C-alpha cells in the first residue's frame, strides 16, 4: 500500500463496516468511532506499521443499509471528506432483504442497480 503521511482513509459500507461504531461521527476519528470490527483492526495495523504517518481512518458504515442508501449519502460520507484512500464493503443487505419477508412489496435492489 503506497500510503503517505497525513493520508485519510474512508471506509464505507453496511453493518460489516459499521460494527457498533459510535454515532454521531467525530471528525477526528476517535477509537470509538471506528467500531469493533475490521475498520478498527486496519487503523491499528496502520498505526503500528506507520506510527509517524498520522493516518486518519474514518468509519462511515451504517448497519442495515443497501447500495441505494449508500448512494444517497455518498456526497456527505465520502466525497465531502476528500479521502486519499477509499474502501467500500456493501452488498449483503441488497441480497438477504429479498428473502427475509420483512420488506414485502418494497422495491428490491436489482443486479443492474447494484452495479
């Protein structure tokens, strides 16, 4: 990974990214804002490997969201933050919500919309 000092890494997605992070978002990226999952582990690894780089990791995962909701918040949660690096992990809700029966009658995410 060719990451530079003072870089910003935004990690956006659904519950797999969210993983019990604290809301509202804190612009400083405090540890509680990172959640208890892979975003926190990535932050720890980057800090251990590059302690002088001051890499800012921001978690913008929202549990339960589909790609449709992510698209609606893309400007605020990604573009406005001007990340140097971006990780996107979303899609499980786009699939399972079609089979759980809770959202009957709602418009499901089609493969074309997901793409």
